[in-house]
């Protein structure tokens, strides 16, 4: 064994190793610490550990590096994406504090944090993979703990049902993905992304079949139409904290990993995968918007909203340029703040009242003006209304696609933005205009949830007008 590699492993895999260390530390604290200590400090320790992981490894280098013969790749942008995922996960931990420390859940509190950290570790591996084996290990490490988290709520049968649905779809999508990479290995004799790009022939039918299976497998994780049918049921039945994690962190990691695989492996044959993506984007944005209009349950509503948002995110991949990649990462960052603001409001009200229907939000502004304003800002940002951050994220991602020549695709996306504006404003109308003689009583969230919502609102208001954020991302190296 070459011991000289150990310093390099620590330097280039610092986020992964620190996250694993934090997970192990949480496990031992949960195992040996007294219950009184856990009730008071365990959630705070989990948040502090995640902040420490982010702070220590938050400064990306200026060069790309590889480990294990090129199976693991780290670049400035992969490090930045990991930090963005950490920020989103921290916000979810803050919003989940009251729920996970309730009498029904606190006995399994340690399991929640450990599973969450493990699935985040799997996403790290997906993002930094240079080999399909590492990618698949990361994919499964991210997916299997999420199935347990979706079924975490033992008080409701819907949670069990959602966990089973997610597990079955994850198994089927993994089978499709494995079939695709096995065909790709048969063509090229390698599973390294760079080697496949130089060896594989795009002129064979087997190559097209393999690529289709790979896109289908990742499409399940991104909830792209027609691989989206599990999404609404799982979002509705799972705990809100887990639903928000699925909606933003899992989707953001899968989007960047998808971009990474396509550009590292299939860049010599863009005419094939761009044609497939073109159809998927149109279907995903359009059907996601149309089905969102029909929803009354707010978690199902945000499920179809997230399906549509996945279509917009894919526009960055279609652009096939550094501008498109930067727009994708920026879009994910803005989406995290916007969507988590909406889920934070839903969680605060659901924890106190159990209500998640849009009709229950009629007249909410009269009794909960701060939560109503937060939800309004989240809806405006998701809809892309200026001057909020969501407008700028859509502007940059549309611009990248226009520069690549996809005028018709951008026009379709713009028309769908008008449709999305209608259904996002339905939520605002319910809170501020619809009459209700008996609105939801005043809700007082816990301190950590309020902190999380304040951070989300700050992100919605500031990310769009602080141009240095997008400028900083555009100056980073993707290592493609």
C-alpha cells in the first residue's frame, strides 16, 4: 500500500472524510450520551457539526485533482456544489428541529440525522465520480437511506406507503441505470468517464440504447417526465422535512451529477443526448405545470412544482457551455432558498395544526402575517417575478440556452413560466384575498425554524441583486 497517498486523500476528499467523521461522532453520541443531554443538545450538535464540515472545506482550490486512478475527481466547482448542498441541508435541519424533537420522533432522532448525513455523503460521491462504479455506489448510498427517511413517520400509514413506493422506484431506476452502464462497458471495455468518451462509438444502436437507459435511471432521481409518477405520492406521505430534502438537496445533487456524466462521458455525441433531453424538458416543464394547477394539497402542489423546476434546471445542461453549467449551479442555489422557504412555512403550520390543504390557508394573512409574507416571497421567487432571486436564476438559464441556439425550447419554457405564475399566485390569493371566517390560528414556530426562514428570505432577496455570487460561480473551473 502506498502510504504517500494518505495526505492527498485528506486534501482532496476533505468534505467526504469530515462528513463521515461527523456521522460517526453523532452515532456514538446518540449511543452513549444520557437522554437528558440528547434532548437538550443533540440537534444543536448535529447542526454545529455540519457547519464545521462546511467551514473547514468551504474554500475550493484552483485546480482539478484525481484519486484512485481517476475514479474520484475533485474540482473547484464540485467543492462549491457540495457546500451549497450543505447549506440547504443545514436549513432543513433547522426547520426539522421541532418535529424531530417531538415525543413521537425523538426516540429515533439519532437515526434521522445519521441517515441524512449518509445520504449526503452518497451525493458527494456522485458529484465527484470519474468512474461509473463510484457513481453507482454514490447513487445507492444516497437513495437507500432516503427510503428509510420517507417511511420515518410511524404514526401515519401514508409514510410507510410512500417509503415503499420510493424504494420500488429507486430499485427499478437503479436496474435501468445498471443495464445502461453494462451496455456501455460492452461497447467501450471501460467504466471511466474520460475513456468512454474517447473509445465508445456513437454510431451503434447499442450505444443509443445504453445512453437511453442511463438517462432514464437518472431521470427517476430528477423526477423528469415520464419518470415522475412516484413524486407526488412520496412527497405527500413522507415527513415534510424529508420531502423538502428530496425536493431540493436530492434534486440539486442529481442535476449536477447528470451534467457531470453527460459532459465527461458523452460530449463527443451531443446530437443524441440533446435530442432526448429536448423532449424530456418540454414534457417535464409542461406536464409539471399543468398538474400543479389541479392540486389542493400543498405538498403535492410543490411536488409538481419541483417536477417543472427540474425541467428548467435541465436547460443549463442543454446549453452545453460553461455559461450553462454556471447557470445550472446558480439556479440550484436560488431554488434551495426559495423552495425551503415554502416548505418551512408548510412545516411550521403542519406541526401545530396538521393542515396542509390550500383551502386551509384562506385568510392566513389575518392571523399569521409573517408566515404569509414568507410564503408569498417564496412563490414569487419560484415563479420568477422580479426583483427576487428566482427571476435572475431563470434569466441566466434562459440566456444560456438562447446562446446555444435553442430559441423554440426557450419560448416553450417562457410560455410555461406564465402558466406557473398562475398557480403560484393561487397560493398568494388564498392567503391574502380569499375570505375565511375561521382562519388558522396564530402559529408560533420554534427559534431554529424562524432562523431557517429568515436565512431563506435573505437568500431570496439578496441573491438576485448581489451580482458577485453569479460572477464568482462563473469564474470557477468545472474541470470538464
